[in-house]
C-alpha cells in the first residue's frame, strides 16, 4: 500500500497553505504544476475548480468541475463536483 501522496498531490497540499494565506496566484500555479503531471487527477481538478469559484472565475471553475465529473463520476470528488456545478448554475 502506498502511504504517501502522489507527486502531483503534493502541489495540491501546497495549494491549501497558499490559499489560506490569501496568495491565490501562487496557489493556482501550484495546482497547474500538479495538473501538468496528471491532468485527470480528481483531487486537483476539483480543488482548482473551487479556487476558481472563490476568485469569481465561474466559467473556469465549471471547466475543472465538469472534468472531474467526466473523469471520475462515482468518486467522492465526482459527487462533490456535481454539487458545486449545481450551485454555480443558480
């Protein structure tokens, strides 16, 4: 069993720290590094979608959230993405 997150997920964890201190551009850059490694990672795509939503980039948020739903519809992140997409439609 792999006990360590994948390399691309490390960028996602760094995102959380950067987001919490309000450095959204740096957070977005870290996510892009992770996406460059694995562009179908549901953890990364969901969370960058949320970051885009939080910074009022709803169109971009929908792109990432729909990608999660398309790539991993039955996963935890797929279900979360589906709920966020419904909220953005309102």
